[in-house]
C-alpha cells in the first residue's frame, strides 16, 4: 500500500510541476505585456515628438503627454542645457531626453544604473521620431548618453 501511495504522490508532483512549467511562460508573457508608464513634456506643435511617442507606444510603453513645460522639467530634474532636445520624459524614475530608442529605455530599466537617465542631445536624423520618409533614409551617426547624477556623461550606445 505504501508503494502505491508513493507512486501516486510522485505522479501528482510530476503533474503539478508540469502544470507550473507550462504556466510559467504564460505568466511571464502576461507580466511582460503590461505597458510601462512614461510621462512626456513637449511642444504642442512638434511632429517629431509625436513620432517618438508612437515609437515608444509600439514598444511596450504607455505615454501620458503634456504639451508644455519640457524646459522647466529638464531644469528641475538637473539635466544640463547642453544635453537638451525637443522633449523630456520620465520613466521608472529616470529622465529620458530626446530621441532615445525604446530598446535603450528597456535596457536602462533592466540594468538600473545609478544615473539621472539617458539623453540624445539635439535631433539627429535617423533616430526614432527623426526617421520618417521626409528624411529620405538618411541616418546621422550619434550617441545615446548615460547622464550621471553629477551631469557628466558616458556613451550608453553608439549609432553609426
């Protein structure tokens, strides 16, 4: 009788573990499907900002937009003016300035460096939001910068 009970326990354990293993990818996908909140400050008439927002939304972010105040937000958060662009965002406690790729924001949130955030100064052609048909496929080389809390920077990713 004890052997049959042991077999039954082993079978139930195997069944339960199999069910959990089958559920794990689904649970991960459900968790991953939750959009990440981003708050953006931009000029109301800026088209490239709207294109960058669309890029972020297509890559798992839920964006709330304010059509004013990015200079004030940038200053309040301590981003040096030399690193400025046309829009400023907050995501996961980090500042994101300008046309930063969504995959770089995902990496920032995953790696959690001790930093203020990321910046793509200016408006380089070929960056997200600056890559539409009007630019004829042109792509300028530029760097995405990791902005440290003291205002210094280091290259986070090079775009050749």
